[in-house]
C-alpha cells in the first residue's frame, strides 16, 4: 500500500500538559504543494477526532483523502499556491505516537499507561512538525471539529506562529451536551467486556501486559460500534435524514433475521458506518482523544472567561464557519469564537451556513465550504 | 406497598395488529375523581414509554405520581371536575400484560415469544378499559410523548369515542432521527451478553425457557444503562444543560476511580438517571415498546400522507403542545398534528413553547404546561 506519510520526532522527553511525558515519540504528517523560498505559504490543517493526515491524494499516495474535494491544485485550498501540511494528531493511531504504540520503557503497547492527553499536547506536537519544516509562521491554520479546538490551543500557546486562521465547525470549549455524548460513547467502549480495561488485541497481538490479559481475538467491537453510531447520529442532522431516509424500509431480504434487527434504511446506514469504523480506529486512542475534547476549554486561559481566553490569540485575519444544524458544536459556539477573535484585534468573517448535514457539513457541503474557504484564502 | 391499580381483562383472544394474539391478557389502570352520572367527564391519559398508570397520588397510593404537579384537585387536570383515568400501556411491565408476563400457553414468561407490539394494540387495550368503565365517549384524551402517538391511533380506530384531545410533545409518525436513537438504544441492550436473546432473569427468576438459558443473576444492566443515558440526552436539551451543568466538575472525592470515569456533573447526572432506571423497567418490554414507537405512522391510514391520515380523526377540539428545544419529537411534528386535525374539522389550538428542557418539558415546565392544559380543559 502506498504511503505518503512522513514523521517528525518530538523532543524527548515530550512533557504532557496534565503530567507525564513521552520518550521517543513522533507524529505523522503529509504535505502537498511546494514551500515557497520565503517559507510564507504554509497552510496547516488540524483534523477531527478520527481522520488521518491523508487529507488529499498525492503522487506518493493516490488514494482519495478525507477532504479530497477541498484540497488540491485549483481547489479551495489550492496546492498550486499553498504548501499544505496535515498532521495526524498526537494520540491517534494513524502513524503518530498513541496508546497503541510501543512504550519504549516496557517494549509493550502503552494502552492505559499512555499519559493523559490534552488538545494542548496535540497542538504542541503539530507545532513541532511546522518548526522542523523550517516554517516560523503559518500563512493559515485551519482546524476542523476537534482540530478547531487544537488550533485555538496552537495559536494561544505559540504566539506569532499564525497569520490567518480558518475555524471550521468547532467550539472554544466543550459544552455539557457534547460531553454527555462523548461520555456515553466512551462508556459503551469501557463497558464492553472485550475492552478489558484497555487490554484487548492490538493489531492482532494479544494483550499480555496487564493483570487481566486479553484472550486472543478479543476486541471491543460492540462498544466501538455503539460509539460510532452515536457519533454519526450527532454528526448529521434530523433535517437531512428526513429528506434522505424518511421512513423507507429495507427490502425484506436485506433485513436482519434476528429480533429487533435492522429494518429501516437509517438503521442500515448507521450499521454501514459502524462496520467501516470499528476495526480501523484503536479503541484506547478513541477514549484518549474523546476525553481530550471534553477537557478542552479556552476559558482556562482567560480566568474562566471564553472571550478573555480568545483575546489572548493574536492573528491578523480569521474566518469562522459553522452550520445552524450542528447539534454537537452549535453555531453559537462558532459565533463566540468569531466575537472573541474580533475583540482580540483580528479582522474576522463569520460564516453561518444552513447546510442540512449538521456537524459533518464541512465534509459534505463542499460547494458552500469551498466558496467560503477558497474566497478567504484567495484574498490572503 | 400501597397500590391503587385496577385491572381490565382484555377480550381473549386479543388479536394484535401485526399478527398473533394474547390470551387472558389485562391492562392496569388507576383512576382519580368521580365519574359523573352522565359519564361525560372522563379524561384518559396515555403515557410515554416508561411511566406507569400512577400519574398522581391517591388515597390508595399516596406516593407521588409521574405528573403529580399536573393532576389533582384544583390542578390543571382537575380531579374535582374530571374523572381521570391513566392506563399502563399494553406491553409495559407496570401491571399490564407484557413480555415479562407469564404466557398461559407455557407457564413461563413470554420474553420474545410475545407477539409483535404496535401502538395500535396499546390504543385498543386502553379503549377496553374505557369501555369497561361504561364510558362511551371521553371528554378528553391526553397523550404525552409515545402516548400521544397511541392517542392518535385511539381516535382514528375508535371514531366517536373522543370529544376533545390534548397532544403533548409527540409526533404523527417516527422520523429517522428518532428511529436512529431508539435503534441504538435497543442495540445497546441486544448486544449486552446478559440480554442473552431475551433470556435474562426476570424478577429474580432465572431464565430457563430458552435454548440458551440465563445464568442466575444475569441481567443486561450495561445495555439498559446506555439505553437510558441516551434516552435522557435526547429527552432534554443542550440549552438547558449549558445553564444547569456548564463545565462544572464533581469534587475529586466524588469522582470515579477508574480510567475515563465520571468527572463532570453532567456525567454524574446521567449516571443517577441510569441507576434509577436500569432495574425498574423490563428490558424486553423496553425493546417492544421502543420498536412500536418506530413503527407508528399515521400516514399508514392516509395512503402514505400524514395529513390524510390525520384527516380521518374526527373530534370537536384539540390542543397540540410542543417545545422548540425538543430534538426527539421536533416542534414541526406537533405543527403537523395541529394542521391535520384542523383540516379534519376540529377547532385546534397550537401551543409552541420555548421551554429549555427539551422533550421532557411537559414533566418539568409545569407553569407553562399547566396554564395551557388547565386553560383548555377549563373551557371545555
């Protein structure tokens, strides 16, 4: 399989915000386009909870990326002009050091011995990549969903490192509804007997490092499936599904035989999403990144005030985008970011869309997001 | 323990809409107030998925009911004037025949041998109670949440049996978002190994009637807990929780010791709800009633059109209430009911509230619901 990933070694030890440190850690990233001689055309993309660094196809890895329609030559994030970097979050299992990685101290996967992860750690690790590429200041930092929170941390903790910012479907802090959803996703995984306190099979290697070693083949499919389905429910919107699925039923031969099995199209849609996800994302990584999202709160840097926290971010320009149908990161939270960055002195565009797709609109409503993002970047 | 329940025997056999029949079945109900000599002051309340028939305290059972603030002497549903009946839904384990009941054919609990349940069956069973009380026509039929859907079925299937109707936080059909939520709740129960195909301990009696008998003590606590928490998340609203919980954390000594354990107040709130529910509602009953809610669709009676279905309901007056913060039964669905009943010739009041409590507002925002319901009933 082709692979376009490069790796940046993090300083060792790499201290973590909430205590503990990593040794010999790294983060995976990919790049597109060419860094200008003045090193002033770099655009960094920070991702949501589950995507890899593969935001778009490249000669080294021609498979479509997770934002393929947005990033490429002549596209909204135009790789003919910009040197685009996408970093796999620290703590994610798509190439970066994470709970599924080998702990050099033991030669075994970290599992729950991985130190507590915060989005500030994710931001610091991304900054290391940029620094190692010799880029003192990003032309633009783009953060989507969880990556939007990491981006706020990045700008606040690395003053002067960012000229412009695009904030996509995100929030300045986790609100209780989002915490409740994520907490329940984690609980579904934690209560799965096959999660086994984090000691399940990793990449086919049976757990053998805990007091309760996992049996071969042990993996929390059930918990991951429930977590993913709940995720998809909150990433989309009721409005979209009314139009898309209504009350359409599967053909009788497509239905599940068991009692209370899948009968409606919407159930089958969720099932498909879960099946594609369950074995492709490490459950412990999911737990760590999910909790990091709950913990994030820009108000920590503003004596308890979101706007005071945002006021410590100094950039020239920003665009903040959100959709009215997002139940996980409601539009009011994007407006808070826009207001806060404006008060901090940035020239801010706030783009409120009515896309029916909910939180995931940035991945689906390419027309509107392209127009906004392309327009903003084009004017830089 | 005091008990105010009475029981109405259903005709035997009692045929079910989707096939099969019950033998020797009954439904539990309670009453308050006095039936007038003209038998023209009866108000029937149909409940949501989990409540019992105990809507309010009475001399026989002085414990507070689930709508205590709304039903009683001088209250909005004034038992000095009205003879109030509340029926425990067929299929619920609060006294009515349900999957946890003994199947007379086997002497063992039905479990999954209970026939498929629809809200039309729930409506028919409630109508038997009213009929046996000698009431030809209800002064008012009130349905809350799932009970609102049962009420639509009641009025459509028993023409002339209802004079006025109050529809509370409900829908004329299940939409895909609600189906997705309920499907996931059912999946959490079904995937719990202790659910065991429905063969868990019922009331301390080990499962012994299936091909895979349950071990003593076997009960799907995990699945029920996840299902209930997801329920509570969708019964309330993000707006309410922002004000109520914000990002307040538990005191360190209240937090759970285990990794990723409860840390925020909102998580503890959900935990409390789950603990109170898990062992007080039979899991198979939950599955049956949940699926019945998905299946309900008034459009079945209108050649695929909701408004044509509603047009077949002939009553004199109706009040339809909903809240803008309800994500499970969105306000547009109450408006659909109001419009449909109006087109059918009823005089209809549509009350759209901005209560922050979401779907559960009818249980919490007593001021606004009292004013609306009391005003409507007072003018009858």
